[in-house]
C-alpha cells in the first residue's frame, strides 16, 4: 500500500518578494525528501519564476488577490502548484530568441516559462474552465530519467 502524499499549502499576498517564501519552503521540503543540491536549486528557481508570473501576470499585481502554493510530496516526487486569479496562458507559447534579447532587439523579460520548463521534470499550465483562476503545476522526480 502506497502512503498518501503529504500536502502543505502556503497562502501568499500578491506582492513581489513573497515568492521567496514559496521558494525557500519548496527547497526545505525537497531537502527533507533527499533531492540533490543541484535539483533543489533548480526547484528554487522554477518556483520563484512561477510565483512571480502568478503575481505579475495572473493577479496583475492586485494586492486584493492572493497566490496559493500547494506542495504534494510522495515517495518519488514533489509537485508544486502555484494558483492565481488570472486566465492562464493564452495561445501558444513562442520560444524566445535569446540572441535578439541579448542584442536588445527584444524585451529582455519573458523567458520565465521556458526557464521553468528546462528546470523541472514536468510542467503544466491550467486555466480553470469556470473562470476560477489558473495554476502552474511543476513536478520534480527524485530519480528522473536523463537528469542528475
């Protein structure tokens, strides 16, 4: 029989800086679970980026709204959901042109979702059908194939 996952939840204000609370909490959980220091650093960056996206784009910096971060630990993986009140990702994501960004030909921001995708084993962006917000779902596995 597989034990039920352990779940913890953070409720954060829509204020830049509070992404660090989620980042450090996720890192502590990952360390307790036995993730390598490199994987913990990957997770910290991904969670921070996802929370900043939720604060800036999902909640549009509206301090009347909150961000909910849910972490579910199982024997083999850690799932982090970052929920906001926005409409989620609209349309297809376009891969940014790194060279154009470096040359100042494109806005320097806008790479967070691609960074997240490179750092975790699974990523999913979900818009609630009933207009109840959206969430980013990030998963890292203790023993991922092809990652250290």
